[in-house]
């Protein structure tokens, strides 16, 4: 049986799980309502006690929205961070923390790291398995936007050759990320450092003219300004990476003797097998380490998996508490319209008809609350994703998946099953006592 289940398409498995989750409530509903038409009376109760019903619905919706928001946001973080690292196949840097280097290289998190030497970078650049090697240089910024020194070949790789205008052809030109508020033709003066530590005027007279704007990448690089790495070195009083005979050259190959150093090099191998071979080769070197950002993210995702379980448990706990509160409220609320139920009993309505009315009434509140919670959850997830994306530069998709649908179905089905308790109690009240209220 397990082999048969594993052979089913993923979407079919999810659909079957959804059916299994709602099936108990459907069976109970058919058993309770069978042979009766309680719909008109349920609609009358919903209309007459609209304010009280609204409180129940909002309470249920808030619980459902919380669960949806937590789960969808966690998935959005995983998808967004993975997409942002897609163009960074292999990173080579000086020995240190892989997480720190990944945050600095892929997500542009400012940090102080040791540099790769010219001889180390020359080994990377000239390796026969390397298709693309590009150094990265950090340190300056403009109005909060990091200024990154690199090569034009890396810019083309990062954006899949998608940009407005052109790439740089001289050392004082640069291109702006999709979200940087700069137009083609504008000239800026970089500040030394980032954020509150940025020192304006430290590079007085050193200007950058924007000659192109990059297409969106869904990564923090959309908030960056990219310039020739030679400009970064020259601005800080260093050699420009090339021998005097080629002083006007931009990009590789670089001369080891004139290479000031780089925090990290982004490497694209000629094949997947070559990528693993390069990681092993460069990691064996005493002055280098090589790692796959995707592998580092996988380790972080395992930690996030534990967080996801905790978030799911929190969502389920909150929904369980809300379901309990709704049931307790229904126990009390059914006392309000117990005279109407008693009148039906006095007119000859069977106990199961009263059960059907109360159960369908409670299930309707749960269904309305779940649907409203779904809408609120989608809105909240998109709002949070927009805020987080604006803060981090990582495009976080806010979508609703099967996991959220299963969560809503499980909550609604379980609460519907439990709703049979107040329905049964309401049907068992003595008619005389209820009419005296």
C-alpha cells in the first residue's frame, strides 16, 4: 500500500489528504441532517443573532489567518533565499565561516572578512574547469545602497544579459540595481562604509556615472550599485589588478602581482561534476575555502525545519484554543435560542432535527470563519512578504499551498465533529424547562 501511495502524483496525494480530512465531518453531517431541511431555520438564526455570530466568525478567522500567515511566510523565506542564491554556484574565499561568507557574497550583508591573495585568485581564474570567475569587492555605499565592485561578465551572468542602457566601459562608470533610485546619466559620489558607519566625503572627487539599470533579480543585488572592481581598488589607493602595460583594462584576466585581494570570488564551473571537483580542489588549499551556497542554505533550512514545526505547533495550538472557545461559546449561546428549539420540539419536531439545526448552525460559523481566515491569511502573508522584501531585498513569494489548505480543512473538520456536543445537549433539554425561560 505504501508503494502504491508513493507512486501517486504529488497533487493527487494532496487532494486525497484533503478528502480524508473533510470526510469525517461530511459523514457526520449527512447522518445528522439526513431527511431534514434545517437550512431556512439556520439562516434565520444567523440573521437574528448577526452580531454574536460575527464575533464567532472573526475569532475563528483570526486563528486561521495566523496559521496560514506563519506557514506560508516560512515557505516564502525558503523559496526567496534559494532563488537569490541561484546564480552563485560556487564561492571561493579565505578560510572562515561559510555562513558569514554566504551572507556577505550572496545577500550583501556588510562584514569584515579576510581577502584572497592575487596568487590564489589567479589559480581560480586559470583553472581549466572554470567557465566564469569574478571577484567581489565591498566597502562603499550611496544613500544606503551598497556599492559592489566586480566584472561585467558577472553582471551579465547575474541578470541573464537583461538591462537598460549598457554596462560600463570605463573605470568611472557603473550600473544600478532595479530598485536603486538612480537614472541613467546620473553621477554619484560614494561614501565609505555602510549604514550609520558610512562616511560621506571620504572619497571626495571620486564619482560614478550610471550608464545602465539592471533587470530585477529578486535578490539583494536589486538594491546595489555595481561598478568595475578596478574602481573600488583605485578609490582606496590600491593597484587596479593589472600590470602597467594593461592599466586601462577592465575585468579579467588579472595580474597576481597587482591584485590587491578580494573577499570572495564567484565561480561557475563548466559542468556539475567540475563544480564538485573545484570545491574539493580549492578547499584543500591552505589559504582558500570553497562552498556551495545551496548546501549552506540546506543546512540552514534544516534548522528552519525545526522552526517550521514549532510554528505549525503554535498555529495548531492557537486553533485548538479557538475551537475550544467557540464550543464553549456555543454551549452558552444555545441557551439563548433554547425556547425556539423547545417550541419546535413541542410542535412535534424530533430530537435529531434540533441537533441538525444546531450542528449546521455551528458548522456554518466555522466555515464562514475559515473562509474569511483564508482571505485574511493571504492578505497578511503578502503584506509581511512586502515588508520583509523591502527590508532584505529578497523577493519572498506569498502563496497558499496544500499545507495551508490541509490546515484549514483539519481545523474545520475537527471543530465540526466537536460541534455535535452542543447540538446533542441542545436536543436533550426538557421542553417544559426551555419554554419557561
